[in-house]
C-alpha cells in the first residue's frame, strides 16, 4: 500500500498517477460493507424451481415446499392466476393457501387480505362462487391475534358484504354474529362485531334490524370495555340511517344521551360527534330539549375539565351552530358566538408590553392542541358568517378574521387561505350588496396572505385566486372602474411580490401554478398596469428561468397579456422582442421556447395575426443549426399550415413548401429526416381552408372570425380613446378662445356702445353635437369591450356571442358620419356610406391589411381633418395591428422574397 503523502506540488506522471488510484481503491474497499450471509449451495438448490412447470403447478409446489417469501409471492399473484385459469386456481391453489394461512406470518396474512379483495373487485368469478370459496377463509382469519391483520381481513369482509346477497349475509354472517358479540367473547371479537353491525344496517329492512340487530347494539353500548362502547357509539350513525327517524328517536337517541355522560372521555367524544352528524334526523323538540343541553354541557366542560373534546368541538362547531340555529334564543346565539371567538384566539397570549406572571408556560402538547383548535376555527369561518348573518360581519367577525389571517402558525393561515374564496363569496353575495360597501373590509387580508412568508399559504390561496380577484374588483353593486382602480394600488405590489418569492424558492410547481393563474389579470387590472408590471416580467422568466413548465406557463400568460393589450405600439414592441430575443436568440433553448410561444399564439389569436407576424419567423428555424430545434419545428408544421387560407395566403404556402423541400434535400440528421418524412405525409393529407366558409371548417372559421373581429375592435377602441383625448384638448382651447374674445368684445362694446352684439358661430353647435356623439360612442364601445374582451377567466379562450356584435353595430351607428366596414380577400377597407351606420362582417372576412384611420389623421392637419372614418384605398399604414413593422418587412423581403 502506498502511503498518502501531501506534496506542495503533486506529480501527475503515469507511475505516480497509478499509485494514487490504488490508494483510492483501497480506501473504498475499507468502507464497503462486508456481506456476511451468503446462500449455500444447498439453499440455492432448495430455492430453485423447475422452469418447465406451469404457473398453477409452480404455485402449488411453492406453497407446499417453498419458503415463506415464496409462498407470499404466490399469494400476491393470486389475482393473476384467477384471471388466467380460475377453475384450476380454485381447485388446486386456493386449498393450499387456506392450509398455509393457519401458520403464516403477518406479511402473508396482509398480502392474502389484499389479494382476496382484488379478486372481488376484478370480478374474476361470480359472487356465488366467491362466497362459496373465499368467504369462509375471510371469516376464519377475522379474529387473528395481530390487530393489524384482523383489521385488514375486516376491511375485506366489509367490502364483500356490499356485494353479497341478503340470504348469504344472513346465514353466513348475521347468525354467527349473535354469539360473537357476547360478553364472553374476546375484546377483538366484540370490536369486530360492532363494525359488522354498522355495515349490516344498510342491507336489511327496518323490522329485521329492530328484531335481530338492535338488541345486540344495546348490549354492546353497555359493554364493560370503553373501547367497545366507543366503537359501537360510532356505528350508531349508520344504524340510525338504516332504521329511520322514529326508531332513531326512541332507541338511538337515549343510548347517545347515556353515552354522552360516560366516564370515558373517548366515549363522550364519540357520542358528541355522532349527535352532530345526526342533527338532521332530530326534530325541533329533540334538538331543543335533548341535544342543546348536551351541547351546552360539552362546551362548558371543554375548558374546565375535559379538554380532550376541545379539538373535535372546534371542528364541528360550524355544523353544530347552523344545525341548531332555529332554536337558539338571542342569549344562546351570543353565547355560542363568544365561544367561537374564544376558541379562535386560544393559546395566543395578549402582549401588553410586559410579561403576565399569571400566564403559565404551555406544554408542547397543549400548544399543538391549541393550534389544531384555531385551525378548525379557520375551517369553520365561512359557516360562522352564515350563523352570524353576513350583515353583521364587520361588527362581529372581522376582528376574528383579522386574527386568523395574521395567526403566528402556518397551518392556521394555510386553512384561512383555502377558505378565503368562500369568505369572499359570502361577503359579496350578502354584505357588499346590502351595505353597498366596497372591497376594503377584506381586501387588506388578501394582501396579507399574498405577502405571507410561507409558500404553503400562497399555494393554498392561488387555487382560487382568479375567482377571488374577480369578486374583489367586480363583485359588488358599485363595481365600476373607480372602485377597481382604488383597489389596485395595494394589490399590484402584493401580486408582484408573491411571484418574486415563488420564483426565488425551490418550489417550482407553486411558481408554475401562480403564473397560470395570473392569466386572469387582464380582466382585473388595466392594460397599462399589465404592460409595465407583469408583461415584461413574463418575458424575463421565459429568458432566464431554468424550469421548463415554468417557462411554458409564463409564455402562455404573456400571450394572454398580449391578446388583451389595448395599445398598438406596445403590442408591436412585445412582438418584436419575441422574434428578436426568442426566435433569433443565441441560445437554442430560447428558440425552442419561441416555438412553444407560437403554439400559444395560434391558440389565442386569429390565423391572420399569426401569419402576419410569426409565420415567416417560424419558417426561418428550418435552417437552425441545432437538430432539436428543427425536430420541434417539424412537429409544429401541421399546425402552422392550418393557419393558412387560400387564395389569400398562397405565397405563404409556397414558402412552406419550399422549406419542406429544403429539409428533405439538405437534412443530414437521420432522426430529423425521419420526422420530416412523417410530417410530409401528414401535410399532404391536410386540407387548407379557404376564405369563404366551408361546412367541414365551419366552427373553426367562425371562431377565427370572432377573434379577428375582437382584434379589430381593439383598434377601434384605441382610436376612439385618442379622439376623446383630442376632443377634450380642443374643447379646452375653444373655451379659452371664447373667453378671450368675450373679454375683447366687452372692452370694444364699452367704447362703441351696445350696438354690436356677439354671435356664436353655427359650427359650434354642430361641434358640440359631434362631441356628444363621440362621447356616447366611446362609452358604448367601452361597455362592449368589457363584454367582448373581458370574459370570465374560465372562458379566456372563448369568443363572445353574436349579441356583442350587435351592440357594437349600434354604437357605431351613433356617429354623425358612420361607416360601412367590410372585409375582402386580402385587405380591409373602410368606405363612407353616408348615414347608413351598419357594420358588416362577411363570411370571407380577413383583416390582414387593416387600415388605421387614426394614424392618417395624426399625420395630417388635425384641426382641418374631417370626422369621417373613410380612408382612400392604398398602401396600409405600417403600424396597423395586423401588419408587421416596416423594419421587419424589410428583413422579410431581403431574406424570403429575394
């Protein structure tokens, strides 16, 4: 062995290097565990089985002379044997299993219970054959000395009872049950009898249960062992549902009352929980005279002498309060409310600036119990809102709501985050409409939970985040734009903080889930805020994050933001960044994400939008140097081809065919070439849609037409907003000029006398009328946009109905000089039609070359420009929504047309 010597400068020559390797190998041999138990040749011979034996013969051989592990393997394989050859398995294998189970260990017993249940569930044999062959084995092993084995066989028996006929149950199970439930039997036998009787209550009629089962039930409720009394008490709920209301009142309720006063705490707890679960079966008299006194007694004793039921009481308190709501007096109502408030703050010390000497240190077990109590109070908070009456929420429950949302323990805040949607729903259904109050009562707690230090709380809140935000901003009667904007300042920083905390953590699934839910924000937050606070963040995540699901979630959410962006300039900027930073990025990973983004674009946008902006950049990736990018592109080509329309996109189809030919001729990677050949066959089978509607593409064409119409409406609304701003500026200038003219005329009139009178030009009246028309049009257009462009988050990809188009038509007709909008095969032109005021969307509509009349008006003389929307035909402006940027056009012409 070469000694390990540390030199200041190590020599890595060949001889020394081999010496170091030997040293390392000797070190690994020292640390390797030594196997002390090896199989002897005799043991190997005994474990060897002839390969020529059939499955049935091998199973019989292993059960007869094999070891325990081999027998367990045969028992586990019993369902497979039953599927292959049920007759031989029942005749030869099952008797051997019955013999082995008498002396088998725990592992084989548990395996057998599971295998018998699997055979029943797979219905390998008829239920008659199953009861004849398997039921006796199950009943024999019910009273196994090991409790775990006994419970496993009991679960199998309870499942078998559901499928057995009544006569078989009566003869094979019910009759032996009478003797098994006697006091002389073992504790395990009596416990099993309790559970079986609870299951049998749903299989027989009420008179049979009354005659044969209820006497056994009463006997077991008076058993000397508290475990038996507890078990039987928990089965009384099933028995009560089987015998009906009358027998429950006369037989079950007295037993529950007696068990509720039992000396054993577990028995009292079981009685209390059974009473709560059976409240619906008791009438008002039973509730007021019997149940309510018992419940009051439980509540009084829980803090004094019996803290064991405190956790269960807090869990069932919401159901209990609402079940007894009709019989409470005002004093009792207030008492239960105060009891709930006390439980909600149980274990939280009040800090008054000094230590209270009377407060004792709580044990760890007590602290866990108090945390569970407060967690249960958070679970029951929505039910307590109904109990208190939502109108009294702010007065009675808001302080508790605040404490639970700021609780120092994560499980409490986690439960509150899960319940937050129900709380907000109750609030807006009852409180916001009645009190005409906004979102400010519970808005701060939402912000608090979004900024919680625990990601578990954030993950729980994110599940219903779109619904909560929708209620927060639009849920009340006064849910106008003002209340929405007032709720945004605190909400936006909380949302951005939550995303950043999820991004810096290792829980990428929470981050992915959060980004998916943030797709609802365009319906909640104004477009400018989305653009500056969220859209660029999504692009950064795509470029920098290393988790693929997170990148895809960010890409789709970014496409949703782009879909509902209200400004043309911002849309062009985002599109340019997607093409330059992803599609033309240096990293092949970014180019792959560009293809993912294009899939989302095709899903959310119209076909014309994709063809104008992304069709050619996608085809450029056919020359990508990385084979994985070209392979992913080949998988995407069928979807790309489906966006084309003939004859409008004939030149794009030629480009696609040219790229396919180049791939077939020049591709060197064999895997990519295989995918290309497969894709070519799929493309050949595809049919390209035409501009006119076709029956086989009718639904898709109609959906695409709606997407084009919504994209056009975005342009119209942007133009109307610009006109509104221009009109407001002009009205301010006109008022200033009129005031100045009046002042000059008043000075002139003082010199010349009162012979000169001021006359207002006739154009001012027409101008004011035009302003009113423009304002009414803008209001109606904005009203339509909230319907057509802001559907519910669950239908984010769906298009609005036809009534929305009618609303927009009526809004356009309100203009002094309205317009006729029509689509042609290759362009969209606006024609002046006098006062017709109709907006037509033919079936062959296409918005590839949309004209933007606002751009021409801004380039000309703004004061002398007419208010018509007609534009002379010609070349479309470069910043049209469905037309690419001139720089990109120039690059396209140089790379493709040439």
